[in-house]
C-alpha cells in the first residue's frame, strides 16, 4: 500500500492528511520532535480496519510524553553535513519539558523544534535547486488536570510554520524562484474517566493547515489553500462477565477545503459519521479472540462496514501464534470527487488532472498469519500477509484533450490489485556486547486485471544492524539497507536494486549528557547520478552527522 493509505495519529488523534488536499505536502509527518516521543505504535493489516477511512494500509500512532510528578526535560542539537559541495546541510534543535504546576492536580508539558535545511543544488545545473531551502518551527503546550483519582482532562495547542524557497528551470533557459509558506494549528480537549463499571473517553480536536505558493516570474501560483479537519469522538469500555471486554464508540468528522482549483466556488466540504464496536474475548488462558467492526457514513457513498477478527494463541511463554482477517475502505478525497476540480501541475506542467464524481471507494480484504518467538535475548518472527484491493484510484490518461498541447488525465477506479508476501524479523545476541537485528520483506504486488506487477514496488527489501556495546558508555552500530529492483512499466527499464550503508556511534558522557555521530550513505551511492531518467529524485549522497542530547 502507498503512504496515502496510512493513517497518522498523535496520541490517538488523527492528523489531517494534507497530501490529499494540497499537492506535494507532507505536513502530517512533522508534528512531534524526537524529544517528545515516548513510543510509536504501528497497527497494520486486519487490525487497522477499526480506524476507518484513510487506514486502509495501516495506522501509525505517535505516543507523546506526559507530564510527570517531577520536572523533567531534555534538549538536543544536531547537524547533518553533505560532503560533495552541493550544500543541502541540515540543522535541528529541539527541547521537551514537563512537570507539575500543582502537585497531584495540574501538570504541564511543552516541546518545540527549529529545523533548517539549506538548498541542495542540482548536480547538473548548480543555478537550480534539487531540494528547496527549508525553515520550520513547531511548538506544543499542554495541560493535564486530574480533579480526582478517576478523571483526567487534557488540553493542548500545537502550532507550526514552514517556509521553502527554490530555483526552477523555466522556458528558453530562464529560471524562476518558487516560494511556499505554510501554517498549521491543532487544538485539542479530552476527558478520560475510570469508573466502577468501566472507562470512558471523550475528545474534541481541530486541525488547520494553510499554504500559499508563488513564482518570481509571475507564473501560476497555487493557493491560497486552507484545509480544516474537526473531530468529536467518544468511547466506553466495560467488562461483560469474566471473559469479555466490550468497547463501544462513535465519531463525527467535518473536513473542509478552500482551494481555487477544487470547484468554481473555491471551497468544498463533507461530513463523516462513524460507529464502532469491539469485543475482546478470553476464550482460554492462552487463547484470545478480538471481534470488531466500524460503520462509516459518507455523504456520497452511504454506510460502509469494516469488520475484523483476530485470534492470538500463546502455547507457552516463548511462542505467540496469530491470525486475522478484516475489511477496510478509503473514500475518494474532496478534489478527486469534484467534477470541477482541475490541476495543471502534472507532468511538469504538461498534464491536466480533473476530478471524477463517479468514483467508488477503494476497498481491501486483508488476511495475515504469523508466529513469533522470544527467549533469553533471541527473537524471531514470520508473518504472511494477503491484501485484495479493489477500485484503486489512479490518474488515467484520456484519449483526447480539449486543451491544445496538453495531456488530459482523470481520476478513475482502474485496478484490482493483490498485494501478498512474507515478513521475517530476527534478533540474535552474538556475544556479550554484540547484537544482530535484521528484517526482510518479500512482496508480490500485481494488477489483477492485467496480471502485471504494480509499478514502483520492490519485491525484496531488507535491513540489518550490527550493534556493539563497547563499554557502559560507548556504543556503535552499522546498518545496511537493501531495496530491490522496481518494475516501472512494460515499456520502461526497471530501476535496479541498491544497498546503502550507515554507521553511528553514541557516547554517554554522564547521566545528563550524551553525544552522537555517524556517517549516512558511507559509499556515497547517488542514484540520480547513475541514471537520472530512472531515479528521478534528488540525491544527497554521503552525509556526516553529529549531535548532543542533554537531560535533566
């Protein structure tokens, strides 16, 4: 599945999928600095269907650090320097602080991050930029109120600004400067209760994203865009007898888009409603079954059901066996459904993409079967997965175009795809201070209509990390990353596979200060230099990393 099929959450709250509304944006990915992250949870396959649309391919939930009973904090600073004279250096500073304002009743947590990336010059024409100059600042402040031992109220505000500038190639050898600026905000209020009969949660949150782009040559500017996502949801969990834990919930979500290209009015919106239910059943001491379903209502498609079932068996303390099946769906975006939507930015400006009000939702029938073993530092896992995806939405070239010299494309449900394969993971303690971690994925992705491989998906991917804890203070690791060959089309040469090597070292000066350094892409593998027609992306090449983290 593609990144557009993955739902991004922060503390269980969805981050609006900006890329579906504003082209070439990934603003849902940079909300939280590393210092503020407690852990990251990944839900994939049949288990993700409970989250509804946008979760067709899985869910990534970033869990942030909460205020504690004592004041804690950290500060980090790092730099990533390219060694080939094309600039593109990156700098980042971030902090986290949290603690009690009123002990036992009111807590505060706050974090912030400032990032800067210098423009990466194009290797073929140094007057142009392969990656834009980028400046970004993000911040968060949150309050937690616990009026008693049973209740917790959380309120937070997140804000971020980002600016990008870069030089593009124009007609007749001329160049122009393209600038982008974006502002995002998120407001959240939630209540959690732990009662004699069970637990409850009620949340309301709102995310906004505004973006504007301009060109120094007076060419077509994009925007201004404004995308707003407002969500109110709630759930209750309670036990039924000794073997059942039932969760019931509901959600309403309103999304609206202001964009000159979406339709003649320049704005469009839609409201989603959802109900969900889940039952966690203890069939036996070592056997658990999870049954659940989500029911989503879309203004254009009515009700869609996403049922799922997941079985987990633990024959002993070392082994875990699991199997699951589920159904998911993804509704078309506001732009894709609009008959008046028109974008003239495709194919380097040669293509015109138009909306299609006759689109159907994408659906996925998924199944997975897995086994895991963990004992005395050794672990291994294997998972077989199968996804049958129908009505994939893609841009399709039209046989004729009513604009002279242009290529017309339209969104359409064109494919039935099958994505299946095998994932292997393992951890091996080679010696007292040595550890090897590795994973491998085999993917068979095919268009069921033509029996051709799906484009831009590697059959083979692998990662391996060899770690050495040299002393109690010094640790180092080497990581290898392999990406297999990628099919493009019946008439285009496939992209060959490649391997990247990385090296890192960490030194704990004391309990409050640690230093980090490393080299990314040690062999200076630069794919676009091998063949720019095959690898159409910017290559930063070898990069040197250094940073520090201070804690209190």
